[in-house]
C-alpha cells in the first residue's frame, strides 16, 4: 500500500504568479485543510505533517520571476521538507 509519504508531487511554476494564487494552488494540490494559513510557515507545517518526501517544481524560473524573493523562500521551504 502506498502511503502519503510515498507520493511525488510535481508543481507547475506557471500557476504560482502571486502569493495569493500560489497558496490557493498549493492548498488545492496538496489537499490542505480549510484552516491552512496561506503562508510559508503553514506550508512547512502542513508538508511536515504529511511526510511528503518528493516535490518537483516545473517551470521554476517562471515562478521565481513572478514571486522574486518570496519564490526563493518558497523553494527553501520545499527543499527543507524534502531534505529532512
């Protein structure tokens, strides 16, 4: 049986064009609860609870161009979760 921690997520950087759209997309993709805080701390906590092990971002350059420093911080959160 495949558990949540065995899942691989492939995110589309083209859909992450603002903070608001990014968190809406992430909430839908990962199936976060309604009370998801729509910020990087909440993202980190939710991913750690689910033991997500593999996350890939396609079109990362588009996401980074749209989000700037926030996009860099987002990638750091994803790397932290993946590398724990």
